[in-house]
C-alpha cells in the first residue's frame, strides 16, 4: 500500500465517521469524527485530538473544526469531558455504562482523558498558521490545564491523578487489576468492578477532590502524566508566541515539575522502567506496561533513562520487541493476552496511537532506524488488516472495532 492508497483509505474512514449538524440540546454546530460508527458514536477527547492530527494530512479545515468542536464542550471551570454526547438519540443505553454529568448535564461525561489537546492545537496551528484559531484556543487550554493542576493534583507534587481506568485511556490494563480488586480476568469482571466504583462515586460526582480523597481509585498514571507534561510544553510555546511570557513561564515550570516527579517518584532503578502510583499512599504498581515507556515522549528525559528503556525493554524480544511491536503489555508478563480480547483490552495487542507516540519519541531521542521499523510494522498491520482498533503483535491480525479513526495516525508517522 503506497502513500496515496493509505491516504485514500484514511480519508474514506475519517469522512465516513464524520458527524456534522446542530445539537438539539444546545443549538450548537458540531463537526467531528467519531472513532467508529459501531460502538463509538460520540465525540471522544483523545480520539478527536488524534483525528485532528491525521486530518492535517488530508483536510486542514476539518482538523480545525474537530478541535473547535471538542473545545466547545469545555465547562466554565476549565474541565473538558472525555465524551460529548452531541447526538443523544444515537445510543441512549450508552449512558448506563458511563457515569455522566460533571455539571449535572447528561450531555457530558464527568470524566477526562489524557490531556493531549494542547499538543494537538499546536500541531494544527503550526500546519495552518491560523493565528485566530490559536488565539481562540488559548483561554480554553489555559483553563483546562489549570483545572488539572488545581483539581487533580491534591498533594501538589506535579502528578495528576485519574479516578477510574477509562480516564487513562488504557481501560483494562493489568496494572489496574489490584486497585480494582479484579478477580475475574474478563471484560465482565472488569465491568462489574467498575460498576462498584461508579456506585460509590454516584453521590460524589462533580466534586473530584472529594472523590480523590475517598481513595477508591486514585491513580497517578505514568502515561497520563507524560502526556500532561507534553501538553504543557506545547501550551507554553503557544503562549510565548502569542506574547504571554508569564503564561509560558508558568506552564514550562509546571511541565518541569511533572517530569521531575516522574523521575523521583515513578522511576524504578532496579527494573529500569516507570511505575504508576496507586492510592493516596502512592504505592508503586510494580507492573510494566506500555505506560512504563511513555516518558520517552518527553524531549527533556535525561539520556540514561532513555537508554535503559530502549535497551532493556523496547528492543528486547522477551518484552516489547514482538514481530509487530509495540504490544500494550510485554510478552514476558504472565497476563499478556495478544489475541482477540472480547473487549478486555490493553492486555497485549499493539495499538497505532501508542506506536505513533513512541515512534516520534524515539526519532527525537536519536533512534531513527528503530522509529522507522515501528512505522513500517504499523503500516504492515494496516496493509494486512485495514484500519482496526488494535492488532495482534505476532500476526498483525486486526482486532476490535473496524474502520477505527485513530489508526489513521499512520499518516503522521
């Protein structure tokens, strides 16, 4: 499949999954790509950011519309929801599976997702040179990243916390098993464990600080915090370009604090990888997953950490260097499940979005051949199986949802 065929395939999916109209609940125009018409009919936060980046290679106006629509869901307090239900009638039973209503409004989820939006806005602004787009985005972005700091970092250590697994985007990852009290390792077991958390949260929804203090699921997640730091660096550059040197200094300082906290609190020297922290007590979760590699996306990650991650984990055939890398869990883990997960996801298959993050990261750290190999293998997965949600790390078999939007990130790899 050459570049033209790849672009044609991506364009078909992104345009087929495009939702446009006027919401009957707030009279607002929307224009966004849903992740997949089967099962994902709404606007998802980090998916939309990925779609906008892919769209830069196909339709830059739609890339801007995607992010404008996403940012229009920001609440006055700065919060930006994980899901916006623009077309409520599409799947009303979806509400039974996601606790909604950050501000008592059923059209927004009460949860967040990895905060990559400032990076996405920066990429779109750099590609289009649209200063009006940048200027309209800046107040939304500043409010959101300040909301994260003020609401999701109660101990003020530079690391923000998630309150349920879906907020980290890596839903059923084995690193959450202990915190969830997961005994039945299946999608049904996961949903049952989540339901207990949802029920306990029900009277607390809308008060994230009380939820975090309740310590039911309080995770300082390495993937989330790596993306948080990446986003704040983007925001700092956008603010500097706009002429707000104080704002730029604020977010550069905060990004540095987050990087330092990842190094001092999450790095495990013996293992040579980063671990998430669970609970108010910040117990290291000694499970290596794709998240353990994610600080590589920080261009100021000190060289010794880069080399340990690359040499001990990324390039090891025992761990992440499978025939179609990089699996979401290393092959050495007893809970590694490379095949069809039946919804019990992020326990083995390879994903294009994490490959996108890490191929760019490795290129930036001086490993172009390694990055090229990850890109070539990701391309091969799409050639063999189409744009799927995730792929078997040994066979490239496509798994999960079909015609999945964020796999079009291959265009940016």
